[in-house]
C-alpha cells in the first residue's frame, strides 16, 4: 500500500464555509464571551422553542447545555460552535484565533488600541497573558486567554 503526497494546486473543492469548534466545559458561557469579543450573535432557538431556556429544559439532563453556537451577523465570518467535553485543557492550543483589532496601525497607536481592547476583554473575564511590544521584525500583539483558558491573540 502506498501513501501518496497531497495534491496541492488541484482544483478547489466546493467547500466555501467552515466553522470553528471549541471544546469547553460551559458552552453557553464561552459562546456568549466570544459574542462580546467579536460582535457575534446567538442564533434563534431551534424550531418549536420560544427561547434557548425552553430548548434546554426539553433536553435530557446529560444533554442539557452540551453545545451552543454563535455567528457573524453579517454572514461573513465563520460560525463558532462550542461543545462540552469532560476533560479540561491541559496543553497549549494547537490552533488559536487572532482577533485583528490593530490592523493598519503601527507603533504607539497600535499598542494603545490593543491595550484598550485588552482592558475591555479582561472586564468580560479574559486573562492578559503577555504584551509583546513591537521590535525590529514584528508589530505589537497581546497574548490572552478566554474565560476557560483557550488562548487567543489581539493582533
């Protein structure tokens, strides 16, 4: 049996949308945090339910609160999906989000913008891990963690 190398440069597939999935302990809490970070919205509850609380009450105890989602109201950004998992995060994320709040800004103006957004997110429950100040090769960015310790950067 031979394993072939990936075929880069082949015609693109028809997949044009994707979602980002977060493993977490409290899906609704983490989803609502990311709604505040990104200006995303919580979708309407499933058909037949007036509210999300009504939907959750209809679920079995083990399924109640097992997932939650949010989406970009403009329809441009990916859907974010949050699923409950039994284990906590134990190592560094292999993938993280860069929240682009300083695009086009440089120097002190960029750093001030990043720090202002950092302060807003800390008030929502995020943790500032490290402020990386611009050097000869890179502009400033701030490493952070969300309400459950998932890593992301303000860039």
